């Protein structure tokens, strides 16, 4: 079973860890996704800070994600490595279904990349 995290304060959503963003190979899947990093990897190796929430068919998101990260991650002080990808699969969902989840999570976490 893949490792994961639970995100959300009003309603919890299970996210599956798919690995480092740098080596991630997207599959055809409708999902909400979270890009994270480890703020204090030595002190809290399992703790992730969310940088960005997105939604859509993952197979079509890689270029969008890379462009977004180039825009704000270096300004935030980050390096191109050390970013992680988590997905909340939503098979059969509409864009509205995914945007509702994404919007809730953005409102609750206020991630740097969604500002």
C-alpha cells in the first residue's frame, strides 16, 4: 500500500504519495493534487508543508505544474529538488467536483503557490 497523508480541516481527504515531483510520471487520472516540501527534514522527516493545490487529469498537468513552480518556488527560496507530489484520486468526477475540493483546501491551508 502506498503511503499517504490526510488533508483538510472541515472535511478530510486522503492523498496518496506518488514520489518526488522531479521523477514523477503522471498517469491518466482525474484528481486533486498537492505539491509539498519538507520544511524541517532533520527534525520532522515525515512532516510536509503544502505549496500548491491543483486539479485535473494528471497526465495533462506536468507542464502546468513545472511552469507554476518556476514562477514562484525560487522566489520562495526553494531549489528544484525536494518537492513531493500527493494525489487525491477522483475517478468519474467533474471539474466542478474537483474545484470544490481544491478550493476548500486552498482556503484552509493558503499555500504559497496558490496566492
